[in-house]
């Protein structure tokens, strides 16, 4: 008995994407954060791809070097003076 073999192309794996709170400047569709499978670089791209091919490198917001954490709030009953000795 003969065996018949068919080589099928691999189905593309869906790429995990994170929706961003911005719209594509070209078509108005939501932007998503994606990662290049070969280089691992992150980029911002249009969710309407391949209909819209807008993309740009992802630049995460940088921390403000002047920020030193949340300002402390005085506790109830704290007069702001020196503590107990």
C-alpha cells in the first residue's frame, strides 16, 4: 500500500499584542505594542495591519530624574515638630 504525504505550510502563530491608549495617525485604528520575533525589539504598530502598515519603534516613558517618590503626608495628630525623645 502506498503512503501519500502532503507538506502543509505552518499556520502563523497569533502574535501577542497589547492595546495602547492611542490611535493610528494614518487610519485611526487602535495602536498595539508588538515584539519582533527575530530581534526581540518592541514596536508600536497599527491593529489594522496589513491594511495599514504604520509602525514606529516603541519608546517607553522615561522616569523623571527629579521624581523622588510620593511626597509624605502628615499623619493625623502630627504637628510636624520634632519627634519624642
